[in-house]
């Protein structure tokens, strides 16, 4: 299906991931459990619009200049989106082996290259492709491996990648079902990794001769930076608490020893936690003074104000199904990917979709 896109504003090449939310906003105070206070006052906002539909298990959206590109987990395709909402394949990532939650996962764009995180028969890895052509005729050159040997499994692969304000590539990795790896600095699993665009270990990484930027993660799937360069990450817990964390270089976030707010020496507690049925947080972005997190089981877009990380509001709860990614679009809106065709959702006829939500004015 085709859906005219909003006017573009001419933003430079940058990563974006998104799924758009709806929009009944209920502002509320989150108690320590991270659940929303039902006494909050609700206010209606504009309904989200559909940018594109008919996507197959989409996982991540990024931008080549102002042109959206989308990864599909199982087909291993990368699609470009035109102004009418039509998609066109610009390439397929070779070697992708979909299994369980694995497949073609996160993508990012940096200096004329498209980076992709994906599952092979043996591992998870990151490759990059030179981008060729112009919007409407984009293509991918030959792949170059940036990092291989990341442990892979049917679950807990992490998979989000993004370039930070320091120009380094950050990648979230899950524990691949082997919980002990999250506390092993030398393992690539259960971490937030930091590497150069070429795949080397930066000299100022917090752990000597290691890609690890932070450790003790179970399955983080979202990362974003605020204007002050503070890094935030969303993370799947096991069966008690999902998390929003403020990531500090060299810190330990506790998995598998603790889950959620534990107040335990040596571990950094999350700033919010939620029951998995209300969350399962995946991709995230920062816009209009808030963190915006796409939630899978929770089927909602959660907004957390940067000036009070204990509060949250919800948008589109249960209206669009599972939400995989949220990102800041070139028009200043929140772009959100639904994820109902991945085998765990209840897809509608037009699923999956890329939605557009206009955030409130700051």
C-alpha cells in the first residue's frame, strides 16, 4: 500500500528506528515498580498516520539522508521507502540465518556506509556495506565484516546498533541463553559494545583490550543519547522486571545476579522497571524532551520525560499490536515500526506498518 510521506526537512545522514504510537496520552507518576499511576490525567492527541504497510517482520529503520531504510528480520532484505510509502529492495544481507529471535536485526548509517547486525549459522556479527546510488535507486556494495564471533542463540541476541555522538559504533548484545557470559568482560555477549567504525577496540574503552562498554545485561534492545550525550538503554528482564538504564562506561548492570531495582553494591540499578507483560522494551529514541520506547508484549509506546525519569505515559496501548522500534524521523516526528508478523503477534491485513506520531511541542 502507498501512503504519502510528510515533507522532509533535509536532515543529514543519521540512524533512525521507529514505530509510531497513538495516542491517548496519560501523564502519570511511576512508582518504584515502574507501573503507571492510573490517577494520571489523560489528554487526546492527534492519531498517528501510516507511512508504509505490508512489511515482513521489520526490525529496524535508519536514514540515508532523508530516505528511510528498513531491515526485515526473516527475509534479510533492506528496503528503501519513497515519498509515496512504496518500498523497494536495495539489497539482501548474505549469510543471514533466521532462527527464533535471530535474523537480520539492527541497521545504522554512517559516512556513506550501511551497517547491519545479524545472525548467521554460527554467530551474530556486524558488517557494513558502501551505499551506492541515489534515493530511488539506492544499492549496497560488497560487505565488509566489522565484528564477528558475537554469541548467538534462538533468543537473547540483542541486536540494536547506533553511532554515538563520539562517532563510535555501539551495539547491544544479549546473553544468548548463557547467563554467565554477561559478567565475563572478555565475552561479547550480555554487553553494550563500543567499537570504531572499522571494528577496532577504541583506546579509551573502559575495560582494557575489550569491546565491552558496560556489562551485566540480559537482552538490551534499545539505545539512544540525549542532548547532553547521556546514553540510555532498554532491556528485557527474565520474568520479573524489564528495565530502562542510564549507561555509564565500565558499569555493571547486574545480570544474572540481580534483575530490576535491587539496591546491591557493585551493580547499577535501572531508573525505571516494568513487569514484562506491560513492556518487553525494544527500540527507542529521544525527542521533544522525552525518551520514547517501543514495547512488544506491552503493545504500547512509552514516553519518559528526561527531566523526571521516574514518570511515564503511554500511547496507543493495544491499538497497533507489538511495537519493535521507535526513532526520530527527518520531519521531527516519532516513527514507529510494528512487529506483528514475526510469529508472535496477531497481524492485521496491513501489517506490518511504519507509523508516524507527532510528539507534543516542547
